[in-house]
C-alpha cells in the first residue's frame, strides 16, 4: 500500500456499521479522513455546498452508499447525485453497500454508470483493503 | 288439339315424363321419356306393380297406391311429391300429378305427369338444414337476435333472446321501457352506443351487464349494426346478444384470485425485504465485529468491540420482535368478527393516544351517523384508526393544529370510512405507489418508522377491503377505506 486515500465517505444510517467501518479504516490506515452522513439528503446537501463554493479538495475519493435509509434513501441520492456529478472534475468512485440480497436491487444499482460495484454486507476486511488499494 | 305425338315431344322438351292411363281397361302406357328415365318395365309383372316394387321409393308406396286408385276410380286429382329410382340407381325427386281434364277431353284417358323437381327440393333441404344449424348454434351459444325498428319505435326479439332474458315466448319488449334490461351502471353506455349507431351508423360490439325479466344481472356481448333503407337512411338497428355470463364470472373470479395472489406475493416480498434488510444488517455487523476481534491485538480495543456486540444483540432482538408482530398481525384472522361500534373503537384509540393528542392539541371530529357499526375484527378497526390518526398527527402541517375528520357512510351497498386531515400532504406523483410499502418514510421526519401504513393496508385487505389515498401538498390527506 503506497499512498493512502485522502478522503473517504460513508452514507449509512446504521450507527454500529459506521463505527465498525471507521475502526477498520483507522486500524488499517486506509484513508486520511472520513466523511459520515446519516442519510442521502445530508450527503447531498454537503455536495451542493461544495458545488457552490468550488472547493473540490473537500470531495471524497470514494463513497460507500447504503440503500435503505430514512428521509432520502440510496436510490433517491443516486438520482440526485447524477445531476450534479458532472460539475466536478475530480474522479469519485462510488460503491453501493447494502445488506439487501435481492437480485433486483443488484441489477438496478449496476444500471447506474457511476456505481462501480454493488457490495453486499458484511464486507470482509481484505475486500475493504483491496478496494481502497485500487482507488489509491 | 295436339295429337299424342306432338304432346309427347313437347312434354319431352320440358323434361316431363308422363303416363297415359286408359280408365276403362286400366291399361298404363309410359311415355318414351319416362321409360328413358327409369328403364323398360319387365314383362313378368304388370307395369304398375313393376313401378311400385322396383322404381318407386318404398316410403311412398302406400300413399301413391291409394292416390292412384282414387284417380282411376273416382278421378280425384292426384298430386304428390315422390322419389323415383332412375337408371343409374339413384333416387330423384319428382312431382307427380294428373293432367286436369277439360270438359271436352276424353273421360277414358288420364294423364299422369312426372316433373323433375330434384334441384328445388334439394335447395329447400339445404335451407332447412342451414336454418336448423343456425337455430342449434344460436341455442348452444346462447346467442339471440334482435331488431329495433327506428321508424315504428318497436323492438323485435327472437326466441333465444327471450330465453336469455328469462321472458315468456309471447313477451313483447316495450320500446319505451327498453332500458330496464340494462344494469344501472351500464345504461348510459348502452344509450350512447345505440344513439351513435342510429344517428351515424357506427356499429358496436361491447360487453355489458344486463338484467333479465326478473332483474337478475348477467353479462352479454352486444353486437349491433345499422339497417339502411333503399334511400340509404338508417331505419333500424339489427344485432345479437350473446350470454357470456358463465365466461365473464369465471373471468372475474380468475381476476379476483389473481389479485389475492398478487397481494399475498407483495406481502411475502415485503416480508423478505424486512428479513433481508433488518436481520442481515445486524448479522453482517456481527460478522464485522468478529473479524475486527480476530485482527486486533489491543485488549482495550477488544473490550470496546464487545460493547458493539451488546448493541447488535439489542437491535437484533428488536428486529425479531418486530417481525414477530408482523407475522402475528397476519395470523390475526383466527380472531372472530363481531359488530364493532365506530364510536367505541374511536374512544379506545383516543384514550390510548391521549398524550400525543393533547401535546399536539389535535382535534378529532367524527361523523358516524350514516354507518354506526360494522362486522369486523375489533382489534383491526382499532389498529387501523390508531395508525391513521397517529399518522395524521405525525405529519401535521407545521403552521396548523392538526384537525382530523373521520366519517363513515354507505355507498352502493358498501361500507366506507374516510379519515381526512389538514396536514402537510404528500406528493403522490412521487410516492403514490410506495405509500403502503414497508419502511417507506417520505417526510423529513426521523421518527418515522414506516411500518404503520403497511400494516393498515394488510389489515384492510385481509378483511377483503381496500384502501386508497388522495392528498394535496400543504392542504391535507384523505385515506378512504372500503370495508
């Protein structure tokens, strides 16, 4: 593992899961910083602020997006994010991470160009490292 | 007068064969043409016996012999249709009649003519046969014909139509009362259909609910076409009614079963979703903790991770009891229906939610006079009211105190309840189809658990009813339940 990722982002309402992932990232030193949002809307608001301030250094290199969340779920977030994504120069890798094993969810996630892959929870530690490695 | 020869050749030209009978000697002579038709008589028996035994079809032997005897003894006129075997051994139809004697003609000679009527007889059979098949088909398919005379304003029904409508055979439908045979909800459609056909000549084919003479509802396919006069004006409508009640009710039953299966399926799907999401997310967290535990060497870190295990176990417990409550909701059908008063059910719900109602200073107005009680499972009615009321309060308009109006009524022999509020409303365009799904929360309200409406819909449907919603943003929402 040569260089670390600057900024990773987790959009998920499951506090325990977020805590655990935070721990993994700390222990394995996968990313310098971590952004955490409880639902799609919080994340979207953040990206809109960045867009209006043009401070691209605050953009994450990688996003882990949950599907089932209150207020704005992962699908709605994807729908909104597509509209603003092209305004950013920075390459952002987005993974959908869900505990849903419904093949229809998988199909639908893959139909979005900006979704790199669909990961089913739980993700193994090794897989986490590989993903961060690839992006970095 | 024509002589025999001339007469003979004329008769032959017209393909007419004849017998000449000497009334005194009873001697019979066949014309050449007759002989060429049936062949020469044998010499062993009298010519008449030969005709009766070898030429005439046996069905006519008896009648012909009597008529022939009458002719020669009393000169009664003979006129019969008979079948005769001609030379190729095939039977042909002939009309047999005597040449009427004029006053000056000889009383000693009778002439019996044989006219070939085979073709016309066959045509007649074909028509009779066709008519028979038409009748049978009409009977078997329950298809009745009708005609509306636009000029005399009268209606003609054939026998099958009368039978379809359970009418006596001598029944005469009255033009002015013709709409009484159409189910109320289809009268308008029928009127416009007949109107268009009568005015513009537009034919129709349509499935209709109709009523018999005694008012029984049944389904028909009605087909109608305009009838034009020689001047190309529409003078009436002709058509058929086909009774498709059996097919239609089968179709409706099938659709009904399909709906039930689809509902069950969507319930199962929702259930699988909850299992997949809720249970799996906890188990996957557990697996993450386990992985971290094996990786970590720090004792303090391990203790911290163990705290997570406690949290996960609590959440898992919650999820399982929630699933359990859903399953037991579905199982509630074993509970018995009884007559439930809407007032009583509402009182119970208001008492149970009094703290919420008081805190939000919500006002609940009820109007149950049109329908005071219903045969239902009491727990379901309470649960439905509870969910709809708390829903209305939870999604109140931020600038208004919540007002909830609950009304019951009857329409078309069906029981209805409407629960309306003055809340924030919801964009049905965007969320309409998801409204009653599980774990769907549409408002930016973190308290929302998104299970209430799912359960409400399930309860209503388990009892054989349906629920629908109308809403306007910033005005309010109305839930309508058909019991």
